[in-house]
C-alpha cells in the first residue's frame, strides 16, 4: 500500500520540484525530511503528479510513496520535519500501482497576472481560442520527442482590479505551456498583437514565432484530479498552514502598498 498526499509549497526559494545536485528543490527537501523521521528509506522513490519549475508554486501537488511505518504517515507528523515553505494537508491510501503522474485525469494551473494595460474584453474573448486540442509548439518550450499536441478542457479569466486570474485545465501540459499562453493573452489583451494572431500561433506548421514565458512568480499548480481517489484533509495541518500564510500575507500586502507609494512618487 502507498500513501498519497496533497502537497503545497511556496516555490520562491526552490530551484524547481525535481532533485538537482547542489540546489534546493522540493523533492530534495521532502526526501531528506521523510528519511530523517524514518518514514522512508534513504533510497526510497517519491512520485510526483508533475514537475514545477524554479519559482513556481503548488497548492495541490500530489505525491505518493511507500512508507516504512504507517503510524508515521499522518500529515501533522510529516509537517513537523518539513521546512516552513512546504506542507502536506490531505492524505489518501492508494494501491501499489498508483502513479500520480500517469493516473491523473486532469491538472489545473492558475496564473495571477498583474496587467493594468490589458483590455478585459480582449483577454477574456481570446482566451477561449485555446480550448480544445491544438499543437502548442509556439506556446511551449518544446522538448525533444515530446508530442506538442495537448487538449485544454477549460480556461477562464477573471478580473480583480488590475489583476487577472487565469485558470487552465488540461489533460497534461508541456514545459512552459501555461506561462507562454499567459504571455500570448497579455500581448493580445494589450493590443500588441492583432486579433487573429493566436489562431496563427496555434498552426505552427504555417507560422512559427518565439515568445518568452510569463514570470514564474504568478504560477501555481492548483489541483490534480484522480478518478476514485478520496483525499482526507487534516484540519490541524490546514490550521497551522493558515497561520503561517496569514503572517506572510500581511507582510507582503504591506510591502505591496509601500512599493505602490514609491512607484507613484517616482512618476
């Protein structure tokens, strides 16, 4: 029997989720913490639902592994050895053949975009062009031998003052796919590209153009869905995480106002 968890982390100080020699990563911190508690062995394998790049966050990353001792698998016990910028808050018992990457029915990413120059009507309308199955060569950093065709099941854009919240659900994603879609929406939404440009970009056999990915800081893995897997959330772990986040939120919110006033003073 394996244990699966919903894992959250603030990606700012991580060089991505996968282990990299000499760098701080989510997987590296997780393995070291679990091994120190005796939950897993030093050579145990931790499976992830998907990778995240440096600076990218996660609220609903899913991990799975075989524990040495089931008594040590409660989220509060695991959190006691994790660093402050990552925590687990829900657990599920899954069979040995459960694969959090291959078994996922869909994944949803959210991007928080600060874009006061964007016209709401344009970004909302043109976002729907990405729905369905397309070749995302122009909207990804294409990896060798990777099929660039993906299916977007849902995309929504919601405005909050000068912030746009962009949610994208797909069967799977290519490297930098979400961040490049966000760049594309910003370019069209701010009238830096014509209305027909996204349609052209979705036909890479006819039109090829390189665009940079949006900043990593605004992206997080929101959730991963699995048929038949029921996660049980632990209120204690959620409460502790809430208090930790609240402190950081108050500090960051205050700093945003300070930066805003400095910006206005420099006009």
